[in-house]
C-alpha cells in the first residue's frame, strides 16, 4: 500500500463479508457458498430480496427433507447393525480367550525348551547369547551408517530445490532418530545435533522458498480473493510449510526439552507470518506517509483487512500441517490473529510513548478511540473476540491514569452539554411514540444513560480487571455528579408544577430504576473478586438510595405546595354559614359555589400530575395528594366548623359527589385501579361527614348511645351505620359540632326511632 492506499474506517465498514477459515467440515464450505450467494444477490427492491431469500430457503428445506429421509433410513437399519455388532463382540471375546490360551501354552513350551537345554547342552545358551550380541552390534553399525547416509541425503537435497524429496528425506531422518534412540542410545545425541545443524540449513531454504511463493501471489491480501484460483500455489505452500515445521521441530528439540511440538508450531506461525510483519513495519514505521502518527486508524484498519482477507489462505496452508503432525492446542486461525494484534500492540505502544502523543490530548484520545474501534471490529468479524486484546497497552499505569483523566473531563463536558441543551427537558420520544414510554423520560436523563452505556462499552473489552474497576468507579462518580446537578437545577426552579421540576422528578425515578436494574448485570459483573464486587455493589445501592431520597424530597415539595394552595381554599370554604343552611327540595341540591375553587385546584393538580409524572409515580403522588386533601378538610373544615343537619348534608354532598366524582374521572384516564372512596384517608372524611349529616333525632340517639356504651360496643354501632375509622371520642366530638342538637345528658336516654 502507498500513501494513497491508506485505509480508512469508512472503507472498512463497507467491505464485503469475509470468508472465514474452514473448521475442517463440509458444513463450513456450505456456509461459505451461502455467504457468497447472499453477497452476490442482484436485487434492487425489498420484494426481490424476499423472493430470492424465499427461493434459497426452499432449496435448503428440500435439502433438510432429504437429510431427514436419510436419517430415517439409517434408523431403520440400526437394529440390524446392533445385532451384527453384538455377534462381532461375541466373536472377539472368543478370539481373545483363544489368544490368551495360546500365549500361556507358548510360555510353557519356552520354559520346557530352556530347562531341557540347561540340562543336556548348557553351552548352546552361551553360544546363542554370543550370536545375539554380535547381531546387536551389527544392527548398531547399520543404524549409524544409515544415520550418516540420511544426513548426507538431507544436505544433498537442498541444492536440488525439490520440495517432495526434501520432505521425504527429512521425514525419514526424523523417523530414524527414534530408531537411533532404541538401538544406539549413546550416539543418538550426536545424531540429533548433526540433524539440527542440517535442519537450520533446511529452515533457511524453506523460508526463502516460502517468501518466493507468497510474493508470486502478492500475499498478504487487503482485498477479497478467491483462494481456489491459487490451488497450485496452496499445494506448494503446504509442502514448504511441512518441511519448515519438521526443520523447526528438530531445531527446537535440540534447544528445549518440554513441549517442543507447540514451540515449533509457534515458530512456524511466526515464520509464515513474517511477510505480513515486514510489510507492516515498512508502511507504518519510519518516514513513510502511511506512518503518519496523526492517523492511527490507518495501521489498525490495515490489520483488520489482513485478518479478514489473508487469514483464510494462512489457515489453509498452516492448519493441515498442524493437524497431520497432531499438534494439540495450536490453531492457525488464532495464531494469525494473535500475531496481527501483537503488531498493533507494538505500534500503539510506540505511539503512546512518543512525545507527540504525550503532549497532544487530541492525538491521545484519537488513538484510544481507534484501538477500541479495532476491538469492536474484531468482535463483529469474529476474529478471536476477547482474546489477544490490543487494549493491553492502555492498561499501563501511566497511560491508564491519563486515559481516566481524559474520560472524566470529556464526560463532565458532555453532561454540561446535556443540561444546557434547549431540548433537555423534552420527552425522549416524539408524540407518536409517547405511549410507549410510561416513565416520561426527558432527553437529559436519556442522554446521560446513553453516556454511561458508552463509557461501559469502552471499558468492557479491557483485559485488565484493575482498569475495569477504575472505570466502574468513574461511572459511579458520574452518576452521583448527575444527581447533584439535577438537585441544583430543581432547587432553582420557581414552582414544583412548572418545567423542569416534574421532568427532574421523572429523571430521578428513571435513574433509580436504571441503576438498580443494570448495575448488577453490567457494572458489578465486570469486577473480579467478591470483596471488590461487594464494595461496588454497596456504592451503587447508596446511589440508588440517594436518587430515591432526592425524589422523595421533590415529592414532598410538590405535596407542601399543594397543601399551601388548598389551605386558602379550605379556609374560604369553612367560612361559609354552615349552621344556617336551609332544607332543599329533592333534586335541587348542587355543589356549593365555595367548594368549586378547591375542587378545581384538586382536579388541576391531579391532571398535571397525570400528564407530567411518570406512570409508576402517579399512584404514589395521587395517594399523597388525596391524603393532603383529607387532612385539609379534617383540620380546617370539619373539626373547626359548626353545622346544622342541612349544612353537614351539603358538605357531604360536595365531597362524596363532587370531589369523589372529579378525582375518579381523573384516575380513569390513568392505569391506576384505585378508587377515591376506598382510600383510607377519604374513607375517614366521608365517615365523619356521614356522622355530621345525621338527622337531629338520629344524631341525638347516637350521641346518647355512644355515651352509654363502651369503646368496642360503640365501634360496632358505628360500623353498623357504615361509619369507618371513627372511634367513640371522635364521633362524640363531631356530634358536638352540630349546632341544632341540644341534649340534656342528666335525663334518661331519649328513645327516638331511626
């Protein structure tokens, strides 16, 4: 690549789907064919796309049906196969018994021969032993001679440049090494050393041949390629890689004693990858324009392109060799990705250590963003996500501390922008979607949660638990800072009924529930160690409690404002002449004009609460506001005013018909299932008014009966009259508010029928 070929992030996003390396099954080939077919669909409209997808689905349904038929046929043959296996097992047991018997018979005959020879011709055994020693020496000499021939053959085969011949000769020499260890244990180390020397020459030859073939096909590739077009080159590369692996095995075997197969596989991966490393260092180090430190995305994007388009050929060449040699725990796919990440990590570390990046926060932030984007792209393309992380360079203490400082400053600036936006208190969804957001979240809270999720997403791929923990602490700090800012804005609000007070309350509710829900799943799950998890959990729970506490404080402000407004209306309502109300004819009773302002304020407050508060909080606020209404009526009206029967009946009508109907009509427009007449505070108000509105004879009779009864008996009498939550003392106190009742308590009980 040249300066004009410098990759860009945009180009990466528009690249076609990669051809993933085969996992050694035909299923993977079928997936590759399906990917190619989907990628090359010639469609221009959704209808054409769904038509093509339907045809593809029909084809695979037909294939699935055929496979099901084949499976059914196999299942039909299973009983017969099981019977055959059972018979074979019986035959094998019989053969095993015969072999054991023959072996025992053979040992017995050998013993008899030895005993006979020792008794009749003892010198025969000595002669046989001498012959065996001479034969063993002959075998040793032949083995040593063969070893010399094989080493010479390996040396002679190199100038010929015949890969098959070198591979065969080297395999034979390695096989003979095992024979040497059995027959010539004393000379086997010398043979291994000479073989390692020859292997070094073979390694150099194989590396040269490998480089030539890779250059002929211009590998590594930055663009999609059809590997089938390089079938001959792939076959040649496999042979060269096989020779290279055998040579590396001999070299490593001479250097180390443990796990030489894995060590040789690692060296093999690095040798085949060497051309990629050379090209990377050529373009992204030194004075090349592509090595511009202001564009870290160039080298990272190039690595992604190589992993996407060069990985398949690499795996096709290296993986078969590893599988043939039974190398366990080493994957060509993983090795290529690991080596690419090591190149990126090395380059990123060099940039972060440079003076230019130390002095320029913009460049520092840019390289961090690009490194995180690199890991996200690796995850999108399934290039060993979560392993070989290039973000290790960001976990160094100096870099980490600087990064956290930058993140803190950037997040604080973002919160400032959020709270200064003109639309900060608008609902996060447009009107057409408002029904799907019962929490009525404002854009400020939604944007802040998005900010937290962004910070969480940047910290999630970090391989260092310490760094992840520090990012969690940063998020907790941001959560508390956002709450403090909302409290400050709310404290400067002119009225709890006007913007932004209700929006801030909804934001507090939303933040409390959000932290409670995803704090455990997102933040705490990223922490290692139970002690640290418990510490973070306690901090989050403290934040949840503080958001709840602030919401309760703001709800108290709303209730206090509501109380102060109702108090003035209630005092005006109580100042009416309730002792001089005259009897009205049936059907002529209306709500008192003095009660209408109070009723209007209650309806307005409840309606505003319904429209501006989130749905879960509406029920809570309704109950508290109804409690305030009940308290105001009790404290400033019912317990202070003197009534006659008609006055009490009129007030009962105002409350039970006017207030209850209006509030219930507001409740019906919400998801609340509560009814005003069933709420405890209002039940007591209605019961008190029911006591006050009794007719004169009934009131006098009730007063005398209550005075003559105990507390329990009085409660039963009141319950029978549907008067609840009012005890004997309260009932008598209410009856004393009746101005039209005068009872001489010194007389006997007055018996007036009810």
